[in-house]
C-alpha cells in the first residue's frame, strides 16, 4: 500500500480534473452561475491541487481512493461488509486500517459539510478552495481503479493501466465526448450519494482489467506502445491504435464516468448552497481570492515542483 503514498497517480489526469470542474459550473442554476463563472479559471486551475498535495501533505493520499475489495473474501460483496457510517466503520475495522486502504467516500462527506459552512459564512476564499477540492475528490470516486487494491494493474501484470484508462483515453477522445449535461440536482442523502458513486465505479473494475488483458493478448506486442514528445522529453506511451481499440471495447465507459463526475460535482456544489440557506452569491461577486489564499496555492505549486524535481513524483 505504501506505493500510493510515494507517488502521484494523476487521477483523471490533470487535464480531466480541470475539465470536470470547468464544465460542472455550467450545470448550476442562475443564482450560483454568476459567482462560479466569475471564478471559472480559479476553479479549473486548482482542480488538481489535491494531487499536488499528495506527496507533501501527511494524510492526503488516502482521501483519493478506497480499496473496497480489501475488506471482502472472494465472492463476498464488500459493500455489504463495510458500514457506510464512519464511526461504525472505525469500530469494525479501526481508523488505521481505513486510512491505510483509503477513505474517499467518508472524506467527501467532510468536504461537503465544509463547503456548506463556507456558504453559510459567505467566505469567498473557502467557497472557492472547497469547491475546487471537492470537485477533485468526486472525480476520483468515479474512477474504477480508485476502488481496488489492484489500482494500477500491478497484481495482474497490467502495470500502467491506471494512466491508460483515466488519462490517455480522456486526452485522445475528449473532443468526441458529449458534455451537454442536465442541470445540477439537490442530493437529499449525500453520504449515500458518495457511496453510490464508489459502488458504480467498483462495478466496472472487472471490465476495465479484463478488456485490457484480452486486448493485450490479441494485439501485436510491438504496436502496443509508441513514443511521443512531451516538452523536451521523448516518452513511451500506449499507442493511439491500442488506446483507441481499448476505448472502443469499453463502449463509452470513460465518457459515462466523466459525465457522471461532472454532474455529481455540480449537484454537490448546489446541495451545499441549498443546505446553507441559499445565500445571495451576487453580493460576493467582484470579490477576488485573497492574497493569503493565492499565497497558499503558490506554496502548494512550489512544493509540487520541488518534489517533481527531486524525483518524488511520477505519473
């Protein structure tokens, strides 16, 4: 498990996370849209801050995933084994164990309450910070490989599948995805909502792994990877031919999970605002993030770049 704390798996890729937060703004009702649209660049850019904090902030890594299959023996439904309530889960498995195997659905509940309080106090900095962060964690909860111990195919000889599914396929196919979504909806039971996202993600794990393994067995081995220029470096990546065939076999799965992420983000932003009493956000417009918040974000960026330079962070 230590591997997850040692490096950054760029969940949905930086590109995908930014896309999720950006498009989620357009699911919001008019009463929220003006404020969020004004800060669209902040919410887009800082959608990736939780990933940038992963190596530097103690306790950050487990917030991005839950290895739900760790808790069940073969043939057992892990969701029947694991209590959705945090205190009940701690009593059954201990907090150390939960932290070791990921806490994303519980942490989302914490973040939703923080965002609600930020709306209640009409604190622009915290509304922006928590909105950006919760968008990231919701996106993570919608990634199948964030719900399994075999999160990078390392247990089945498929190492690298993490980046293939959530980054490579998104970047190659983004222009063909349908981002015309419905409007954000009020979520009556947020805890259940977060667990349903994890449940739907986990249901796709077997397909994600099996389809890649079958395709690898059929695909010419010398055509699975190719080289691409990334900045000043030439790197090995899954070839477009292999990636496109895998995407075809997944039959729209990546797009469906991405769309579900976007609508979920908008719905939780909206729900938090409603739960806070629907404060007038128009009174907060033309209020930029404070110098203190921008300094905090700058520090996150600097820590990330230092870690990357020292080789502590990999894709």
